[in-house]
């Protein structure tokens, strides 16, 4: 494995798409119609591609809370997100990478609407640092972050917990339950590194510190599974979670640090619907508390329906608009 100097740079990678455009909706519909098998909820729900401005909060949060990040790479299908309103110093850090670049040699998989496929090849960005942080665009830093919070001696710091998912793995009905999708692709990921469903590491919904060389190793040693992961245009339950495979390989090789810190807030899609809005507001406001470094909001429009000033609260913890 690559030996790291403690001062080696750390980049950030964000995946983004604007699925609200007419062109994207038409292209999705065209390729959905060509699928030979029925698509599950996690493959066809338009929520997967909606853009509600989350990436602006994500970018501001990196700029304000992790200024030591060298380059912010944004992976897009074609068109980049609007960046003109960002501070000049932040714009200077941003690089745009298109799918055709990281899918080089696998052009037959494009266009893709599959986040798992994109995550499988994101390490192929030319110029990407060995140590990097992977952000979904709905994950934000909510407090100052140091390099040591995410890498210790070059080893990624993994936040989450060990779980026994054997019952889930043996339940055929789980395959049709959209709420179980993430758990099932995590089970598949752990298996690549030799971990069973009875004992796997489930990462929290936070920023994922990753090593490029570990992803390259995954690519080389599990090529058939990797190629299948790349090939699917839409998410399927038989795929594996790339960052999950990375984490289990790192743990297997003694190149990961497991953190027991509970320093994140995750507001899930559907959370708070049908209950007192005050509970959802409390969850969001918790992100401003001391010791909380990460905030994940899976459905910002839904959150706004419950907490009308949600954007203002998120702007406060990410520093958006005060650069």
C-alpha cells in the first residue's frame, strides 16, 4: 500500500447532478424504458436526482470548516452546478470532472443514473490525492474539522458501528423493501473483504475519508464485481456500496481507525413527517451544538416543509453567506 507522509494533501470529492432539468428527466425515462428487469424504488424514485441547492451549503462548509482541503472535485454528468455566487477563494479550489473522464474504458455504461457506479470509479479522477474525503452533496460540515479528525497516520477514521445483519441477509422480503436497500448493498460490500453479514461495519451518514490506493486495489482484485457495479445504469440490490468495500478492506488490512465519536446529525428522508415539527427542528438545531461536526439532510424540501427556516439554520452552521 502507499506510504503516506503526514503532510500529504487531502482533496474532497462531491458527486452532483441536476435531475430537475427537462433534458435529464427525458434521458432517464428513455433508459428506464430500456431496462429488461423491473426497477426497484431505489432505482426509479426521482428524489435520487433532485437538486435543491444542497451543494452550495456543502461547498461553503468545506471552505469555512476545512480550509486545508487542497482541491474540491465535483463529479457531474455534463453541466456543472452554478458557482458564480461563491467567494472567489472557494471557486479557485473547485475542479469539475465529467462522467466520461472517470468512466474511461467503460463508455458503454454511460449515461449512468447510478450513484453506486459513479462511486466505484470516482477514485480515477486524474490528479486526485491519495487521501480524499467523499461527500454526498447533502452532507455538510457543521463545525471546524482538522485533518486528524479524518486521517490518523494516513489511516481513514471511520465513524459508525459494527452490526449483525444476518437476519436481514436471510430475509427475501428485504430485497423489495426500499428502506433496506442501503443495508443490503453494505452486506455485499463487506463480503468482498471477507466479512459476513453477522459482523460488518456500518458507516454513519457522514463524510467518508478514503484512500485512492485501496480503491485501486479493489478494482484490481475484484474486477468482475467492480465491472458489474459500473455497468448498471440504475441502482440494483445486487450491487455493492463502494465506500463500504473500501472501509472493510482498510479494516481487514489494519489501515483504518474506528471512531466511537457520535459527532454527527442525520435527518433522514421522511423524518418528522406526521409528528410535531419541533422534534425535527430540535434535530436540526443539534447540528449547532459543540462537538457536532457533520450534518446530513437527505430531503431538504421535505425538511423545509416542517421547519420553514431550515435553510437559514443550515446556513448558520455551514457558514454559507458569511465568507
